[in-house]
C-alpha cells in the first residue's frame, strides 16, 4: 500500500511518485496461470462478452511492450541473460505497459484485462532461484489489480494440451535452468514447480482460483461468474455510449 | 541478492563477450557444476538467505573478493572520466591488472535505450530499469569475474548514478535502492564535485550541443536546453551531496587543476591498494580455479 494509493486502488509498493494523482475509474483484472493453461483463449472470449455487456475493454499482455518486446526476444536468443537481467527486463516491460497502456485505460474507465501480471514474475523468479523479496521490491511500482483470476491446472492435463497446440519451447520448458537435458522431462519439472508456486501465491494474495482442467466453456462460465460478482459490488460504471472519445 | 555464486545457474550458456575476459578468466567448468546444484530441492533455505540479503543491500558491506573495485561519480562535465583515465594509465604503468567498465555500455539494452530516447518512449521508471539491466549485465560479465580473479576494476559511474539521476527524474529513492540491492560496494568511490556553472562551461566548450537526456529535457523543466541542464543537474548535484554522506563517497573538489586532482586520486587509491599490494607480493591474487 503506497503513500499515493488512490480511492479504490492501491500500489503494491511505492508506486510511481512522479505521476500526478489521477482518478482511475476503470477496473484492472489480471488472469494468471502457467504457460499453455488457456489464458489467451479465455481472454479472447471474455472481451466480446464484456463489450456486449457494455464495458469498454483493453488488453495487455506480458512481454509485449513496444519498447522492449524485440530486445527481450533478442536477449533470450543470445543466451546472455542472468536471473537478474531477466527479471529487470520483465519489470521494465511491465512498467512500460503500466504507464502507457494500463493506467491511461483505467483513467478512461476501461476494464483492463491483463494476460499475466506481476505474479508471473514472482512465480518464475522463485522457480529460477532468484530472491523473492527482491523481485517483489522491483514491482513496487505496480498497481494492485482489482481482481486476480488464477487458472489452475495439473501437469498431467497441461502436457497434452501444450503438445497439441504449439509444442514445448525452450523457455517454457525451463531449459535455461538445466533441470535436465531432455526437453520433456525439463518441461514437466519446470511447469510442475511453476504450478506449485502459483498456488502458493494464490493463497498469499487471495486470487480466485479456477479449475482450468475442464472444458473451455466451463472455465469461461466460471470466469464470467466471478467477474460479474466483482463488477456490481464496486458500484461499477457502465459505458453506455461506447468508449470515451479520448481513449487511445 | 545474487552474489556471484548464486548467479551462475542461468549463465551456463553464457557466451563470453568480446569485450569480456581474457581467456584465463573465462567462466569455465565450475560454472556448469554450480548449475547442477540449483535445481536441488533445498531451494527454500537458499531463499531465506537471500531474503536477508535483500533487506541488507550488498552496497552496505564490503565485498568478499580479492580484487578491488574503484568507481568514479559526479555530474556530467565534472571531469571524472578524465581522472579515471589518468588513474588507469598510472595503474597499468605500475603493472596492475586493470579492467575498465563504463555506465550504459552493455549491448543488451543499447537498442531499447536508443530507440526509447529517440522516440521519447521512456518514462522515469523504464529509464531506470533499463539502466539497471545495463548495470546488472556488466556486473556479471565485466565486474564480478575480474574481481574474483583479483584484478582492479575501474568503473566510470556506479549505482550511485542511478540513485542521483533516476531520483532527480522522480522515481522513489527507496525503490531504486532496492532495485540495485545486488550491487557490490566499491572499495573506493570518488565523487567529483563541481558547481553547475563549471560543468556547463566544460560541456559547452567540448561540444556545441547538450544531449537531450543529459539536460533532463525529458522532464519538461524548460524548453531551453542550457536552462534545463542547469535545473536538472542542480537536482542531481544536491542528491549526490546527500549520497556522499549516505554511502561514504570520497568527495574531491573537481574545480581544481587536473594534475592536482589526480594527485589526490592516486593518494586515495594507494591507500585502498595497501593490503592488495601485500597479497599480491605473496602471489595470492588471481589464483586460477580458486573459488571465492
């Protein structure tokens, strides 16, 4: 809770002291969960639904900032990264999206759906053996989401999904951790640990956990139910005339 | 938080960079063996240790390595780089193994920073974090290995630059200290103190135009670069003065003659090297393959 916490919103740490105090009437909803759990599929379904309900929606995704996206990709390819530089890069990417996408959209009254949030960095860094306290310090500039929906799965269910979809990649298999030379084995171990870590974070930060082993529709129904539960209780505004003219 | 030995596990694939180490100091077999222990399930206890570390920034206690780390700090135009160059010449002439590293020189963030600056995409926070990436990268590849190998590392600017500049740009002073809690404490940090008028004169005589970010133009303090420079650097200078007290930087009056300043610099460095010389005389530095 930062010194500049806004009504209804709070910073995770010190926030961004140089930003002028502004009202953030929008809603920040984070979808968390490990690689291949179905976050983006679910978000693709949430967005049109919310828009039909009358809410203006803005998406933001991990490691997708215009400033850093390319650099991060190149750096990963170059095998030069350490846990420290890795973490700092992701924090920079996050800050860039926070200031250029998330905060302006919240200010304009949008619902921002974040595909992963700072908790992903917390989970990964812990699994990589980085200092959890330091990782959390880095994200002291973050805004605490209004709602965190955690897609939980077990490795057994995850594996066939990932293999069928895009396959196992080097990073998502945690090959950089040298858990083993076999991609499959490494994936199982790495994702197993990530899943554990997300569960631990879920209880620490009070995520709403959703069983993502079920069908896409069942998961979507749950997500919608939780979002609806949240929205009216906040005295939610409705964008009846569509998105504000000054948005993006 | 990641003193060298903990850092190794992601580095196993690391390519020794072209401006990295001379062959004998290159990360070798023992890096790989370290990585094997990382996946161990004893992770929990390891984490507790590092939590302690983070609370007590590494900047607050002396580093354990056999080499020596000497940094220079000061606002733009304070003459610190000139003084460091003269120091390097002297050390090399006396036969010391010296490595030099410079703020904002890592290839890792060059593109992002350049693009971000050109297109004005950077915010105080991303500016700060990208420089932290630069610093962390150089710490891993250019500072830690030579220090462990018993060399003298000369650093043109150090984490204090971030504490001064980034805070002058508006980030929280505590936050940026936490970000850099993995930075080792230099054995000696020389702070070249100079009034704004003098630094401005030096910069303007050297090159015709002030750089956009150097003048803090991104903060919109003034549309006139010279005026903006004066305002921004004044903030930075005030913070440096506080940092000198907080972190025990050795202040040198940088308005004096270059030669006089260098005399003071060498005297201070000689003090720091006294024990080092003793070890060196015994042949105890740079022992290959030794784990520190």
